[in-house]
C-alpha cells in the first residue's frame, strides 16, 4: 500500500486494515490474549468510538516540544548566557 493512500484514509479504515493484517506469532506469551482482545474490541467499536474526530497528536507533541525548549532556554544558567549574547549583538549593530 502506498503512503499517499494511507494518509488519505480515515482512522477507522486504517484500524480495520491493521486488524485484517494480523501477525502470526510462533510463540504466545501472557499478553497475547489481552492484545488480541483489545484489537478485536477496537475493530468492533471503531465506528461508534468516532476515532476520526480525535485531536491531532502532532499538534500536542509539537506544543510539548516547544514548552520543553522554552524551559531549557529559561533555566537560570541559560538566562545569563542568553542576555550576554543579546547585548553583544546589540553592541555590534550600534557600532
């Protein structure tokens, strides 16, 4: 399946394809029954759960990364370093 077709699908269509393409495990472990149960429940109720209207996770991840960068920038040790860099740039412009 090509990437463009995958992007254009709705979330419920993607889940149905993922469930149809089951992976056959040679060894079953303690979690495989639970994983199969959860997968079957998601496939069964995907339409009623309205998965297409879930918020975009990329927006949340981008916002959290920006928050992390601001936290790093405004740590006490970086504030002085940032201020010195800012002043040296202003001095070069004024000269």
